[in-house]
């Protein structure tokens, strides 16, 4: 199975490029592999965060709102 790819051109600070090169070399990857893996992990983390937020919202959306004072009172009890 072939994988389609799109070439992206981005500008990075020199210090970041040096860090990428160091990490890529120490992990036996090229720049593209390293950045691809980092972006994949970042995207997966964002999707997981979004999923957890939606689940938390749906679980609590029917609960009544509380005042700031009530929230402080509840937090002291835990």
C-alpha cells in the first residue's frame, strides 16, 4: 500500500532546528520522521483532550450552576 504525502515548507528558529537535528540523530531518525511523529502525537493528544472535554461537559451539563462561594466551600471539604 502506498502512502500519499504532502511536502510542507515551514520556518523554524535556528535553535529549534538544532534541537530537532540533535534529537533526530540520537534517535536514528531524519528530520521528517521526527517532526511527523511529534505532530502525530500532538494531534492525538489534542483529540483526546477534546474528547475528554466533551464527555465531561455532557456528564455535567444538566447540573445546576453554583456560586463562586459555594465552589470554594466545596473545595475546602475535599
